[in-house]
C-alpha cells in the first residue's frame, strides 16, 4: 500500500482531531526476537506510525544512544535483509500501521537499489527516510522509491531556508520530517514555540503533514509538540528505555518489551490528550 497507507493514517488522525505518535526503534535491538516482539506491540501501545532503523556502522546523524543500539543489533546478527523480514513478519498481524525504514544509503547501495526496493515493497514497507541522500541526487534512490508507490520522506532542518525548501520538498511524499534543532539525535530538548513557527512556515510550502522529531523525550514534551505539529516523533527516549532494561551483558531481560511498550503508552496518552 505504501504511500496510501501513510495517507490513510494521517487522514484518520485529522478526522480524530489529533496529532499522531511516530515511534523509532532499531531493528534487531537488542536481538531480533525481542525487537520483533516490540515491533508487534507498538500499535496497541499507541504508535500511529513506526520508524524502523536500519542498523549501520557509521550513523553520522545519530546520537550515542542510537549509535550503540545499532551496534548491539549488528553484534546480534541483524542485516538489512533480516530487517525487511521483520517487516514481513509484522504484516502478518498488522496491515494498517505504516512502517518507514530509516537510515543511511550505504546498506541500500550494497544491497542493490532495485532489489532492495522490490523486497521492501513486497514485505510491506511504506516509505523511506534516508538521511544522507540530498535532493540533488533524487534519481539515485528517491525517484525509484516513488515509482514503487512508496514514500520518500525528507528531513527539513532549521537551517533549511525558504529558498531551498521547494527543492527539498519537490519529491517528498507521505509527510515532512521537521528536525527541531541542528545536530545529532537526542542531544537536547525541543522548544515548542520555535517549532510552532517553523511548522507554520513549512505548511505554507506544502500540503503534506509535518512530523517533528529530535529532542522529544517525555510525555509532557510530546504533548507540547502535538499542539503544534501533525505528528510527534520519539526515538532516543525509547532506545534509552530499552537500554536501561537490559542485563549486565546487554541482553534482553524479562522487563524489556514491557518497559518499552509502557513508555510508548505514556507518550501516546500525552499526544492523544493534546488539543491543536
């Protein structure tokens, strides 16, 4: 369903009069079985859209928490092919929740763009966020993704000026991901007033929904941003909750899945309680 599934979800959120919760988790972290259980439980915990990280050895835009999560996953055998298989397994129980693969171009290039897109589409992936592919290189991955009826979702930063916005947005589909500050993920907190102005400016350039991420760690912060944006993205806080549940050998404990889904539930309640 690809872009259609994302569009349906945002239309449903609009009909409900609320913002959505987008949750980021790393595929295969801390191991594939536990990661699959977390992925399966996210929708019922309150996630409206799921970003599934593609583990990579050199994640330049990610902070320490997500970098370490990727290393845990790689150490326990995750690959891009197995990440796609996780999505296929998820689709056996959920045909409605959009799943976005998020990461870097190198693993996709190594896989082969055509093979990757074909396998991802067959598995039920709805879109991609690939942070190191500029709009000037859209023919490499973006346009082939769109031809598969999958969304290619762009990041827009505070440093993206109004002159460049039309270039960045021209082949964007699904939604726009507004990065609330410059720097790496999880580095500092977000300020809702500044975000609100930026979202309004973005909305003057596109009809696509705007999701805001980076710096949102608590239910209170999620609620603040939910009053300004179409969706709230939380990643580092979820990864940290998972990390804190692991045993001394960085293996999953009996509390890992429960704790992660519990945090997501609290975030979802806060987002649902906000009024735009």
